[in-house]
C-alpha cells in the first residue's frame, strides 16, 4: 500500500508549491497529500482566527490515521506542532528550511511587530508590490530567475487579506518556542537545508542535536528547496522511508532546476 505523505507549504505558497516534488515521487510507493494551509489558496476564506492550534486541526482533518509529514518553512513550523500534538499518528517527520521558533524574546517581539506592519501593508498596498518585496528578501538572494518566477506565480494564487491574517496569527513572531519540546519527538526526523541557506543550516544543526532520532541533510539550493530542487527533496523523502540512518549530517548532491 502506498505511503501517505502529507506536504505543507510555506507562507504565501499553496499546495502547488509541491508539484515538482510530487512529480519525482514514484506513484506506486507514495500517496502525496499536498494541502493548502488556512489563509492560503483554496482555504483563503479561513481568515479569522488563524492559529497554530487551528492549523493542526486543519491538517488532521485531511490526514489519514497514520502518515509521514513533510513541511517547508511555515509548513515546517506547523508540522512540528502537528507531530507534538499527535506523535502516534506521524510515522516520520521531514522538516525543510524551518525553525523551532525565535528564542530571544526581544527578537521575537520585533519580528511580531514587523509581521503586523507587513500585514497592514498587505491590506492597503498593491499585492504585486508585496510580492516583489517578499521575493527580494536576503533569504532569496541567489535564487535562479525561474525559481523566483514559480514562487511569484504561486503567491498570486492567494488573497492579500488572507495572507495578512496568516501573518497576524501564525507568523514566526507569534510562535511559542518549541526548542525545549523537540526531545519529545521520538519518530525519525530528517531536517533538509540548502547549501546556500547558512542561517537555516545553523538552525537545522541545532534541531538535530536536540531531537532523539534525527539527521541533517544539506542539498544544493537556497531557502526555497521545494521549488528550486524538488528532486533532492523527493529523494530525501524516499531515502527516509526505507530506513532511519544514524543521527548526524550528510550531503545529497541531487541537482536543482537549471
């Protein structure tokens, strides 16, 4: 029976962000289930309230009784909440370019303020201006032009007022710290980061050191791996479904889009 893999996109994306990864997964072995998170895509009407608890309920409403879970960025933070809420249902966890929260209370407050300010701009400024501002963050510097084009196309599948609600409800500044709870996750965990994404490499190493059964895999690419290097993400999903390797880190040289 094919294994169900629930896929959770990042902020401003939709389930379509996983198209390339799904295309690389053997259909006879996997049943990919890519969801639109609350406030995104087909679930843009779920604008108030949006919370981490609500996102967990949303995911579990669509997921089967037992499933593998893979989340990117915001989706990775939601995936952590899901795995902590129902560890008995998550067979394995794959976290792509994500974090367990901002540890400094002052930095967290600054991020919350910035996210709320950006939410206000989303409601009053042209959506295209927001998309360009988002894509020109240092986080995405070095992305190939075709990756930026795919990301912009996916962002346009959303509504600005709905994304504003997402920022206010489940932005990084609103997230409770999960670093101290990572030790509770006993399922196999794989953390994937891009070789250009130095900030999230450091966060990934820290997560792996705190998780009981985890490894870090560095693949070619930047922060937006599901769009830039879907083959590598799919390959990691395949590798981790076969057996859990000893904790640690390694590189996977599947090449990104060219």
